[in-house]
């Protein structure tokens, strides 16, 4: 896979798939050509002997990647690291890790000295198909996700599926939730593919995974190219995320589990409003269940959920844009009041 795209900001991003050995050569060549290169990498990667060669001889800030550390305090520590190592406006930053690490690396790069060039090497399925793509960079604030951030594309996204071999099943399935999302909002045939090839996907079959990554990247790039700053179309990428983010914050479930439950609720709403057929809703739930993702998160109070949604940065006054489905592969965005959302959460709980 090799995709080049330019958004309305005129910044260019190259997305490519590389074998791990080629990735090492790619990084070495970058260091030679750019001369001043700094790595911001997930500290978990240093534990694997498989990745030792990737970090050998590099100037690296190892970041302890978790949601609690995705904040301005840790951004300041990275600024200090760059300052100490004499990074200047011609320096280049490479983020290596999952979505949290890449969000932080992108935010640091676009704010330090008013902006350094940067690139991403995603190491989780979630970051390969979603978090690394689209130019959103940010950190959490007061417990709310990505409240402080920027829009700016990396120069490159170098994807090596070899990283997936060291992911746990749970971490792997976080990425599967986003792939399911793409099928739900843009290509219903992808949902059939996921069901038919579920065993191969779980076994991390190389050809199957490469296909899923490529199809997911194409869908997101097409949407981002048309609407970089989320003025309209790009909002459909939030399918499942409004409730999902609230659940992440309250229950400490991971991103994929929150989004999975969020997609089910959005499907429920779509059926209740007469947009989505019951059999389509059941098909969506079947795909979600196939990858051990939850259909509903219990033991969280509705009041806490609504308070979490009320703090979403996409809320305007007492309403929030909710992504629904008028059919699989056919999304629509509808402004919904918090009261209506609460009532429907109560109704769904009674029937689950």
C-alpha cells in the first residue's frame, strides 16, 4: 500500500506499508537525510527484543503511554527533552507507538517552536487504521479526551503489520472495533468480510490483515481529504464514539470496548427512529460479538454517562451531534438532546 494525499491545508502525507526490516532501513535513511531526528516512543516497546534494532543509537524519549499520562504535564517533559537535546526548527520528530503516543507526539511537534515536521510509525491495529490518520493531534484535559489539540498531518505514516504479533488479544480487538465502524458507516461489504474471515483475522493472517488495513485507510483518507477540520462529513467517523468516550472515562474500559458499546447504542437509536432495519442491527451486533467486544457496558449509572456526554467537546448547548445509520454503510448525523439520549439509554437497558 502506498497512498499520498493532500488535505485542504495543502499539507501532504504519505502512507505506506513496510516489512519490519524495511522499516528499520527507512528510519535510518530518515536520520541520515534529516540529521536532527528525535523519537517519541511508547515505553512498552522497549520491553520486546524484537524491536531492539529499531531504537539502537537513536535519541529517544520513552513515553509511558496511558490515558492518564496524555496531558500537558507530560507534554512539558517532552518539551524539556527537546530543549535539552537542542532541537530546533529544522528538527524532525518521529512518534512510534499506539494512538496515545502518536497523539502526544503530534501535539508536541505542532506546538514546539511553533511547529516541527513529524512522522508516525503506528504499532497497534487501532493506530494503523485510525489514530495515526487524519491530522488530529491532542491531549486530554481535566479527564476529557483530546480537549486541547491541533490539526496537522504528519509527513509520513509508515505501517508495519509485524508489530501486531506482540499485541494481546484485547489490544488487537480495540483496532477491530474501528474496522467494524468503517464497515458500518462506509462499506457494508466489509462487515460480511469480517464475519467470513473471523478465524483468519484472529490468527493475524498476513494477507487478511493487510487487506483490512488497506481498506480502512482508504475509507478514512477519503473522508479526511473531503473534510479535514470536521465541518460536516468527517463527523461520521464519530460513530459509536460519543457514548464510547463517556464509558472510557467512567468505566476505564478501553477505547475499542467503549466504541463497540457506543455503536450498539447508535444502532438501537437508529432502529427506534425507523432508520435502520432490525436484521441490519442484528448483523452489526453479530460482527461486534465475533471479536469479543461488548454489546453493552453495565454497572455505570445513567447520570454519570450523561454527565460524560455533556462534557464532550462536540456538544453545542444542550444538544450533541449523534451519528446514526439509515442503513449499514449509510450514516447520518442528527442533533439530539441529552434528555432524549438518557431516555433511550434507559429503554435499551430494559431490553438488554
